[in-house]
C-alpha cells in the first residue's frame, strides 16, 4: 500500500478548474518529486492534499484512509507537514516560538532539537530573534525545521530553493536527504538539477493533469521526454 | 530628514506619539493644572476605548472578519451595568467600601457575562455563515447592530439613563492646585490591568502564541494541526466581553447614557483600530491613547473641532502609514 | 448574459412602475400619493447610484447619504440666501457635486489604496462627522431644525401652467395643471434622465470592466486594470448622481434637514432597498425603492395599530410601536442577506435561465 494516493482529483479555485484530473501514488520513504511548468497545478496539488482547497470530485488517501473531506488541522495531525511556497513563517514570533508552535504538546524534544540545529545551525544562533528579521535562506530553513521538529510521516515541500544562493541550496539538499531517511518528502520543484539528485520517484503535471509518472533515474536519462514535458522553463 | 526619522525610531518610534501630543498640548494649554486634568481624562478615555476596540482588532486580524455590530456589545455592557448599579443603589450609597466594590463587581460581571454569551451567539449564528464574504459580513453585522440598538431602545427607552457611581469613586484627589477625578484614575488603572493581562496572554502563553500566529497566517497555523476556527470563538467571546466591560466603565464615566452611545463609540473604535493597525493590541492601545488625549485636549482648546479632530488624526496617520501605526504583520 | 424569462418579467415590472410614476398625478389624486411617488422617483436614483458602487464593484460605502445631503444642502442654502430662482438651484447643484467629488476622491484614494475593508469604516466615520458638523454649523445649515425655503416660482401651487377661457387653471381629467404638477414632473424627468444615464453606463465597455473587477479582483489586476483608479472613479460617479438626486429632492420638499437628507436612517433605507431589490442589476433599485417607500408610508400605520392591540403585554407593544420600525427592518435585512443575497430582481432574473 502506498503512503499517499491521489485518485482523479479535480480542484476548482473560485470558478476556475485548476486541477482537472490528478492521480499518482507516493510510496513510503525517500523523495518524490512533482515537476511541471509554472501554473501547471503543483502548488494546488499540495494545497489539496493539505485540505486547504477541497477537491471535488476525486479522493486523496493517506495510508489507505480517505482524508479528502477532513479539516486541514486534522490532516496535519495524521502526520503530514507542509512547507508552503511562501514559507508561512510567523514573523512577529521568535525562531524558537515558531518551532514550539509546531509541536503538538508545546514542548520540544531536546534530542530532536539538537538534530534540527545540526541540520540548520543558523536556527540555533538566532533562536531568540524575531523571524521576520531572518534572511530568505534562514526563513526557508526555519520553515523546513518546523515541519520536522516532531516526527512526521509525510512532508510536503513547495519550491524550497526558489531565490536561494547556490551554497544554501546545497545545504538544503543535504538536509532533505537526511530527513528522507526516516520520512517521506513530496517535493515540488522547478530546479530540475536540484530535484534529479534527490528524487527516487517522480511525476510531471501539466495543465492540471499528470502527464508522466515513473522513476527519476529513467526520466533524467531521457532528454527528449524532459524537453517535451518541461519545455524551456527548466 | 533621514537623520530625524532615524533618531525617532531609536527613541521608540510611533510609541512616542502620545508623549509628543501631550507635550504639544502642554505648550498650547499653558496652565499645568488644566493640562494634568485633561491628560488624566484622556488616558482614562483611551484605556476604555482600548477595551472596546481590542476585540474588534483581534477578530479582524485572526479571521479577517470585520464586525460592524461590535459596538452593540459596548452599549449593552453600558446599559446592563447601569441597570445593575441602579438596582444596587443602596450598596453604592453606603459608606462601606466593601459594599461599594461588591456592587461595582456585580455590575461589571453582569456586563462581562453578557459579552461572553452574546459573543458566542453572535459568532455562531450571525457571523459563521458569512466567513470569507466581506460584503455580506458588513451588511449582516450592520443589520445586527441596528437590531441591537433598537432592542436597547425598546427595553431602556430613548431618554438619557442616569448611572450611579459607587461612593468611594466619587470626588477628586487634590494635589496642590491639580484635581484628578477619582473615577478617571480608577478607569485608567483598570484598563491598564486589562491591557497587561491581554499582553501577557498573547505573549507568554501558548494559546496567545497561536492567536498571534493565526493573525499572521491562519492557513499555516491550521497546517500545523490547530483548529483556528475553534480558537476564534474564544477570541470573539473575549473581545465581546472586553467591549462590554469597556461599555460598563464608560457608563460610569459619562454618568448619563443614551442608546446612541453604541453608534458614537463605534466611530471612535473604528478610527482607533485603523490608526493603530488592525490585528495588533499594541497598535490598538496606541491608537486609543492618541484618540483619547486628542479628544480631551481639543475639547478644551477648540470644542467644535473635537469630533472632526479624530477624523483629521486618522487621515494624517493613514497618509503617513497606510497600514496604521503598528500593523500586526511585518 | 442570455435573456431569461425572469429578466423579461423584471423588465416588464420596471416598465409598469415607470408608467405608473409617469401618470401618478392623474391616477392617484391626493397629496400624500404624490408625495410617495416623488419620493419613489428620488430613491430609485439614489439606490441605483448606490448600486453602481456596491453591486458593480462590491465595495460597501456608508457615506451615500452624505453625498445626497451635500446636493440637498447646496440647493437649500443657496435657495435660502439667493432667493427662489433657477440660478440658485443650478449653483447649488454644482456646489453639491463639487464638494461631493472632492470628498469622494479623498476618501477613495485614502482608503481603497490600502484595503477595501477600510473603505466601509472610513466612509462611516466621514458620514458621521459630516452629520455632526451639519448640526453644529447651525448658522449655515439650520442645525437640527434644517432650512425652509421657497422653490422657483414655476413650482408654486398657485402657478397656472395653462389657463382655461375664464383665466382659471386648466384641468385635464380633473387634475389642475398647476405648479405642483410641474414640480412633480421636474422630479420625475430628472430622475428618469439620471437613471437612464446610469443604465447606459453599466452597459458601456467601462461597466463591463467593472464587472470583471468585481468577479475577480486579483485577476483583473493581473490583466492590467488599475483597480483602485476604477473604483475611485465609480465612487465619484455614484457620489455625483447621489448629490444631484439630493438637489432635486430639496427643490421638491422646499425643506432640507438632517432627517430628510443626511441621517443614518436614510442610509439604512438605501441599503435595504438595494438588498431587497437585488444588487448589481439596476432594475433591482427600482423594485427595492418602490417596495420600501410604500412600506414606509403604509406599513407604519399598521404597526401602530398592532402595537395598540397588544397593549398590556410586556415589551411586545414596545417592539411593535411605529418607532421600532427599524428593528423589524434590521431583522428582515439580515434574513434577506442570508437567504436571498441576490434580492428580488437578481433571484427572478436567474429563474428560467437557459445555459
């Protein structure tokens, strides 16, 4: 049984159909990469999984349980974390306060925190700073850290490398690899070079439909397919 | 110019505004004793207006809900407290401070209790069906405000209603040639206590952190696994109760109240939350103090300008800071 | 949008109302009925101009009576000081429109730039400040008592428009062709012209842009429409029409005070009319205004009777007293916004839709 499965998901935003028919399966473990052009529906797919937009018709199942109609908060409680494209940092709260809010009981496990600080040392250095004063890269790290401060089975990450310096992108990639050893990451990414190194399985969305699904190794080797599906945007 | 604005920020930025306003007024008024009296009155009014406005500001910040009926809690709070005080006038007139205080506590508790219950009702029945629809929200809450005002008219009549004050809050403290009405000092202190309580709640507790986070980004708080809509009922009830308490205190401050009180205060409350910046209680406090001081100073210096002064203050601040002095989100 | 049978019905109803208003002086021959008919004409214009704003841009203003009042007071003050003449009426109209435009531009640029939601709050604050100012500046405005003045000579009841052989005022179907009649037709045709102009405006390309903005603000912005500029423009347009309606009403009433032009109660009437009739249709303004004005004149009497009948029961008579009229309107208003947000015209026009 796959960890997450989307079946014929159709999502409308206002009166516009953004997702027409999205189906794919995410197996447990590793990084699953969702590729596609701008406006293809990648972010909408993640938001639909999170319950921030309600698909109709279609269904989304997590570990076999139908989560389509659930409230976002209940979906999160099942063990799904979300790192949105805008990072969703609480700017007036400190770095530590941001992390504390991401725990279910209001207490951070100290070994876990040490591990997170090991992945993102800047978060230890600036732990009492208000989050709005962090740099873009640090905010992105905080957003990811918030998603892993407690063990989660599935982490949805939306374009984490956008606008970041190459050195930070590299550090981010290292962190994702380590996180993916114990969780599953569903990664939406435009930066194909970043994604190809991380991904095990992948799918391509175009115009609200899944147009290709397979392994990353296969896809990375097929230049023709890449050109056809991703075009010049990559 | 840049140097000036840097120094201004270093010294406390927009928090200085009430002090600057006070200093300017000191020069214009000339007589220190009148200035002290007016300043105390302004601070007292500011704290009461803060109580009325804080809930509105938080509710908007958290759920993007603008409640035009908010002032109904203020006027109901005022009339309920006035009725309880009227009923306990024996206790109020007594020399025993304990009895005085008991009557006051009873009146305020009645107002707060009403605020909680009415807030719950309002949120679940009136506002819940029109989340995320500003147009209908404004219309429906406005309709609710009209109904509430008419209900007050039906129960209490249209003539001014007189509010007895407890004996121990009558009179003034005299220090040299300065006289300070005791009730004003009391209102200021009670308001200050409420502000500190709110501040601690929002900054030192987990639920407070969640509320502040929700004001910034509701979806993200939900994505972390928290039901913001359930928190929202709590915030709404708290805000309504504070508004009712503000109204109850206002009734004692004015000593004569009419059903138009809600509509009058609503304008002031709106101006306060707009200039303070929607969603932040520090901003609301700042706005409330500015409005309170400005009304009292101008009421003395140029009585005809008093109401328009708030409008001018709002326009000036919006031109300078379109999002208000201290908006919740940076 | 395709024509639906519902749309056809709505248009026929509006046409029938227009015909009734045109022949009102001949059909209902008493003073009160003419009063009602004139008020309906004015409120159709006032509500339609409000509908331009709320229905076609989706933003709520509480300052519409303020503009109505500017027009009314402009005419009233000048008719009082300059004496009854057309020059005073025209200058008053211009002055009213000028003041309205200045304030509309200021409010629009100040608040629409930030958040549309500020707009509702700021218009409410502005309107209440104006209301207080008007009652304070009593040398100019007459304060709470308002101003009484004479209308241009043409509208004097003693004016004979046509005379018969004896030199007496001519009667057609028993109706005297006097100044009162002229005054009514002045109101009727002014209102008709303003309404038709607004109708043409919403059918124009600009009106289509506005509807696009209302449907999806972000998208319209993305396409390149300058949303703030359009909204400020429409706010000014609606303020201008409201101001002109105020002037016409002031000429008809020969009295202007806070209760006839500025009070918040009128603002609530306008809101009710636009919601009952149906926002964003223009036709809805006609239906809403007719129903509400009729109800105001005739239902209140009914409430008075009911209140007296229930005397002795606690609170109920209080709530049914004619003074508590607003209580019931408020409840009706809330229910309408919940259950029939499209109003009568909007709901009817959606019927029989062929898609």
